[in-house]
C-alpha cells in the first residue's frame, strides 16, 4: 500500500453542483518526487466567488483549464504507474478533498482507484499526541499557499515527520 497525499481547490462546497478547480497529489516517500498536478475546467455554471478566490484563479482562467475527463483518466494512469499495490488516500481535510476526488473519479472514469476509504492527517496527529485541540500544521516545511501541489507537499512532509517522531508503521513504497 502506498499513501498518496492529496489537496483539492474548488469553487464551491460540494462536487457536482460546483467544480474542482485544481488538485495536487504526491506519493508519500522520502524523496517526495512523484507528483501530479492538474487544473480542471468547471463542470457547472454555479460557483462562489469567495471560494474560487482562495485558489487565486479567476473564473475566466478556469475556462482555459483541462477537460475533467482527461485529467481524471491521466490521474488514474499516474497512480497505476507510480505505486505498487493499493493506493491509499490521505489529506489534511479528507471530508472535503475526498468527496471531490471520489465524485470526479466515479463520474468521469466509472471507478475510484483509491477504493472507498480515506484518512485525515489532522485526526491522525490528534490521536498520536492525544489532544483533540491541536493541529499538525507546524510540521509542514513547504508553505501553505493554496496551490494544491504545494499544500499536498507540505502535508506529506508533515506525515513523514510523524512517521519519524512516532515510529508509525506506514508503508512508504
């Protein structure tokens, strides 16, 4: 099993009604060299300006992005090429990120190579330190910029730090 850290930027709160604008993914291993980044055309007429503003893109820019079908097919091929065994989805906010990736995979590809499970990095950290009021974000080395690949990288760095500090038994293939 290989952990893939994912971060999503979207123009609204839910997939289908709103669009995933970009996402970044990185295989969690010491080199952090296996990455995927994509920007996707909107799938809906609906969008929330404040939500889109977080990503730093204008609505007009998003219409120049790649077709979601192509992006999701390429992401699936990347996962298959970059890991051996099962791909395991992890993110800072899997309640948000997972719903978009899962919906887009099922809608555009008919299945999700991550299966039906995901993990939340923040919850893992809270459990390790036994404090539900703390967060892991101080463990990031890469700045949190709302560029989805930067954010996935920072979160992967934090997971690697947790692995080292707490001797976590996670597969880094």
